[in-house]
């Protein structure tokens, strides 16, 4: 009985360890204001016709 309980606990701990998210996997946060400025700076010459 103890061996079965120990096996179940080990399996549950392995599953929760595998499924836990890490901060390394998260994509970096995007600064939308800076991205918008950069996009406008890149597109402005094309819109004006330079």
C-alpha cells in the first residue's frame, strides 16, 4: 500500500514538474509605443515619396 502511494506521489510530482511553466519560455514584452514609433519612422519616407 505504501509503495503504491509513493508511486502515485512520484508520478504526480513528475507531471506537475513537466507541466509547470518557466519564465524562460515566456516571450519578451513588447513596447507597443516604441514599436509604433519605429514603424512610422520606417514608413514615413515611403508615404511622402522620398
